[in-house]
């Protein structure tokens, strides 16, 4: 009788699992693997509720260990870690696929105590530790986490997956991880049937598809949208992302009262917005490889994003979009203004986005590359 292998997905929260990892997990199930998700609490209740429904429909088991992605309380972390180790030991995984820094940290500790046949660490973005000025306590935590990852990746049957060259070079040059241990994937892929390009469906919409967070560039986007909506009254500016995220700072939202600037909140069928939008704007401060930009490419959108790690890797400047300076409203305004005012360039960029998606971002590529890593 064939012995099925157990895969444990360890991740900050299940909403990220359903948006980024679900197609891989479903294909793994088809290939005879048992799968289970080990997670913490997400930052948005509405996103977590929807994610639970999706997991139930797809008959995927999960257990919430109780940790919070942004928590830095050592005593709490020890409690959550002990609970994580206890639950993971019960499941007895052959493969651990750890996603996000906290998921990787917990998995590395478990691996060093008990060992598994394979440990895959998937860095989907360097997050808070690399986008903010750190206090001495936070800086110490950062070095401890990176040291544990470094030591763990010296072992056999371990692999680090990153999403851009900046992160790859950081781990090779700064953390001294052997380059043979590192793979680069171009994000989590996109369903090219759901996100499709049809210029006839495009409307005068600029879409900001992200959680309403400072580090996603929401302040810069709103500043530009206020000016552009007056200059181009036939254009609409949509913000499609949860506003209930625990760490966001929403005071500025109340100040925006303009009819063509709309906060849509968390949008369950985001692909419909992408397919209608002419321009997608993500002025983020740093990313791994933003899924929203991959989806924008799949939907044939012209793109404006920042010249930062992750964002600059997802598009080709002057081919399917423009790169602007990070945290710079003047630069962002100029790029958006150029696209809104030039339909010919906008449509050219949109067609090129779809070409890029077809060649690099098909979800099938992401799934097959990961399944190859599961071979023990």
C-alpha cells in the first residue's frame, strides 16, 4: 500500500494561504499528499472568515496555534511555540512548507529539535523588519531570527525560496547562505482564465488593490487621487482592500470625501475589478513579489508601482508600466497623470502586461515548481 506523505503548511494566517498557496495545496492533495495548515490569527477578521469558508469547501484541515504575526512579546511567543511544537508533533509531517518569517522561525526551531524529511522556507516578503526603523529590541529580534534561519539551512533537505533578486542577494551576501540552497520564484502565480485581458471591458478606473496600510502607499495614492480626480472627472479611483486590518491607521480616510474616490473594502471577487480597471497602482514601500501586480498583468492592466524590491521585479519599466520613486507623491502623480492622459500608451502597456503574465505568471508554473520541491 502506498504511504501518503504528510505536508504541514505553516503560515501567519489562513487568508494568505487561501489567496496565495491554495492552488498548490489542492494539487498536492491530487498527487496523494495529506495536507494540514498551521496558522495564527490574521489582521483582518472579515478576511479570516472568508478564508475559513474556502478551506471548508476544499476540505482542508487547519489549526490555529494562536500567535499574532506582529506580536513581539517573548513570553507569548514561547507559549505559542510550545503549542505549535505539540500540535505539529501529533501530525508528524514528512515535509514542512513554511511561509512568512514567523512561520519559518517556528518551523526552523521544530526542524532542529525533531527533524523532518524536508523543510521548505518560503520568504514572501521581508515585512516590518525591512520597511521600518527598528528599535534596539526589534533589531535584536531580527538578528536572532536570521541567525536561526542561517543555522537551519546548513542542514540537508532544507531549501529557501525567495521572490526577488534583492532578497536572494541579501541571504547570500549578508546572511552567508549557500546559493545552492536558494531558489527564486516569480510570485505565487495567477489564474489566467479568471484574470483575463479584454480591452473592450476596460473602464476609466485606477485601482489600488491592497490592504489599507501606510506601508502599501495608501497616503501617497490618496494624495494623488484627490488631485487627479479633479483634473479627470470622468475617472474613478478605487481602493480595494480591507480597512479593518488591526495594524492600519485609518484616520486619513475620514478626510476623503470625493465622489470619484471610493473605498470598496475587502472585495471577494477582486478579479472582476482587475478585469475592468485600466490602471493598477501599488505605491508600496517594499514587497516580496506582489500578487496584486501579477493579477494586474493577467488582467491586461497598465501599471504604476514603486522602484523598490518586489514591485520593480514584477513589471518591466516602460514596457507594461511605470516605476515611480517610493514615498514620493510628485513622482507618483506624474506617472499616473501620464497614463491617464495617454490612451495609446495605456492600452499598449495593458497588452504587454498580458504577454508578461502568459510567459511568466501562469499559476501552473508556480504549482509545478513547488511540487518538484516536495520530492524526497
